C-alpha cells in the first residue's frame, strides 16, 4: 500500500483531524484555499478521497479542483476561494533555495546545499517551504529534514 503521509504527521493521520501535507500540496496545485473548518466538516471518507485522489495531469488537477469545490459547497453552502498563485511556485525552483527554508536551516544548524534541494521531490520541497514559514509552527521542520535524509 502506498503511504500518502509523512512520518512527522503520525500524530494525526489516523483521525485526519489536520490537513495532511499531501492534500495541502494538491490545494496549491489546483489553486483552491481550503480552511481547516471546511476540512472538519468533511466525512472521514471524503477526507481520505482528497488524500488519495490523483492531482498531477491537467485532467486530474481539474477533477480534483471540481471535487474539492463541490465538497466545500455541499458542506458550507459557499464556494471556496481561489489561492493567489505565485508563478511558478517556489517549490518547483531547482536553482534557488527559498529564503525561509535557508533561514530555518541556519537556525537549526543544517547545511542544505542547492544540490540537496534539487534532489528532493516537488512534494518534499513544498513541505520544507510550508514548515519554514514564520506563520507556521516550525516544530516539524527538523523531523521533515531527517525524514528526507538531509540530516542524521
């Protein structure tokens, strides 16, 4: 069975009480803002569907976006808002480590090279960016770096 979750998310994946990184990544890809309050209104089966539904090809992205919008409308009576897009997203860049990631690495004494950054997958780079942002609790940044093989 394919794992859709990271080890650092283990404290909530059974209940899916938080939006897992794989879903947050897909939200960025399809350009829809999903509030945690909306997530909590979804059934466990609906949450799991959003985890497992593919979101890579143009067709999959369009289907994911429509499915997500329909779920939010069904449960809240309102359409979700679109995410503002930074084109291209920072996690797609292989030529530059984002400042927030560099600063978080420096705070933790992690020497992240550009090659290590480029060797990560899109989802892993996305995760490090999200976990390094000042408005996010940074407690999972180091566990994520360990999980991605960036530190021992």
